[in-house]
């Protein structure tokens, strides 16, 4: 495809956007794997259609506000990248487009207010805990709250687990085999702090010492993927400084965070920190990748036979190309029967703040995912992302009547198996 995009007009991000657009040959392989195309059936709600729209906006042929309703409906799941035979960098394109267009677009007062609330709350665990506590108290008022404010309350759990303070260093058990640093995450620390503690215990069990830098911040993915480029850059720069150089790897245990951190060089393109970001990215990996490569010291086992369905988080499977490693770890566990989910590659509808900003589409995708999970009748679900866990738990309650199906992180399952417990 030839393009006439004035790349200089869009700063350092103009070139990667133009490159991605030029690679698209409109073959249509992306259509059957795109969640929003499956829901809405509209060409402009597909990656191919959105690429055309972004091209037209960048070339000045279409007004930005004509395109944003379709661009906003993109989950950013990047399932299209896995399916694309032409190597279109759709993830770089959608992130860069949102970053360069956000300041130029028109938003309603309600949208601006909600957006500001999200960006100033979710990336900060202390603020998020206060907001979530207040939201739980306001749940009885859901019926009188306008639109998405009411939908947000539905996503909150019935109760919040107690906060767990993370140590600065978690020592290895026995002979030390490796030393790593861990990203603590934001919403995860509030909604499911046990994921971090389980991760620390599993790593320690396998001879890994873990450093948790106190000065680390949010990974920045939420900001970057909603167009808040300056905030995303701020978080990226802070983390590049915060994480020590004398570790074997920088680990993440949330797919969205890991995916975001792998984009730091894109976010900081043209900035003085760009080269440091490129080096930083090389050290980032998901905890399942690190552990599978290191090898488990001993074979853990659950206390009873358990059927576990594995859900591929999009930003693990599609963005980071991590599929086999978490499955391999789970298959080492005694008494665990691992099963696949029908149409497992299709997004569950969580996608960061998507289930707040696009609740109807997110709801349809979440309901379909829950039905697909329930169809294989698992005893539990394993995944690698807190957003997916929250979304799937919400919708499983609707379809799995009479049989609660726990949704757990892969590290939580390993942790329980090491202790010889049941799920």
C-alpha cells in the first residue's frame, strides 16, 4: 500500500505508524480473530478497517472525530498480529495513533471526568484501594448512577482482601540459583495481593532471590493504551531508573504490564532515554518464561485430581508470544489435568479499562468466554493477568450456576501445589 502520511507532522511516532500502515495488504486474515468484528460485524470494527481509518486520518482525508468511535472500540488485544501474514505492527500503530491523536480529539465532559478519575486512581494502589472501598459502599446506589459509573460498580468484588506489604527483598530457599526484580503492579496489589505473594514463594522455592524496588511505579500500560502518552512516559522513565542492573531478569506476573514494559522503547522514541529503554526491555520477561527456562527444582502436586482450564491472556499469548511456558509449568503439577478452552484465542473483553469504557461489547465478550470455559466443566481456571481474572470471575458467576469455578493465577496454582493443597 502506498501512503502519503506526513510522518514529520506526528513526531517520532509518525514513522512506525506509516510503516505499519504500508505493510497491510487488506487480506482479511485478521477478521475472524478480531473480537469486535465478531461482535459487531462491521468492516470498520476490524483491524483492516481501523488501519484504513487511521491512514485516512493521518493523511487528512477523514476527520479524527469520525474515526474515533471505531478506534475506541478496539480492545488492543493484538490477536490480529498473530494472524497477520504480512507482519503488520498493529500494536505499535494503535498505541502510537492514540498517543498522537488524544490531544486533538473532542471528548464530552463526562468522558473527560471519567478518564481523569481512572488515570489518577488505578495506577496508584493506595488511591485505588480507597476508591474501591468507597465504590463497594455505593453499590446499592447503582440504579441511580448514570451510565458507565454504574457499570464500574459491577466490576468491584464483594470484598477486598487485606493489603499485604511487600518486602524489599525476598530470599531464595536453599542455594541461590538466580536473582531477579519483580514489578509489583497496581490494581493487582489491591484486588489480588496473593498473586505477588504466591509468586515470591514459588520463586523462592526454586532458589530465586527477588528484589522489589520501592521506587518503582505503575508500568504505564493503562496510560499508554488509552492515549495518555505523557503519563506513560513518566512511568517508563521512573521504572528504568528504579530497577537495578545487577539482576538476571525483570519479572512481571501480569500480562498487560509485561506487554506495556516491552513497549518502553516505542513510548520513549526520540527521547534521551530511548536507548536505555531498549536495553531495559531486553531484561523484561513474564515469570512463567523465566521459571520454565530455569526449571523447577521439584515436582509439586495438588492434594486431589483437578481439571484446570488454561485461559490465554491476550497480552501474554499475542503481544509477548508466551503460550507454551505457563502450560508446561502447569503440566508438571501432579493431580492436575490441563484442558483447553474453545475459541481460546478470542479476548475475554477485559483489556485494561475497556470494560469500563465499552461495557456492552466487553460484556458480550466476557459472557461468551465464560460460556466457553463452562463448556469444558473445569474445577478451576488458570491465567496470567489480573484483568482477565476479574472479567472471567464476573461472568462465570452468571453461567456456572451452582458450581463456583475459581479463577487463579498460574503462580497461585503452583504455590498451592507446592504446599500440597487443593484448589
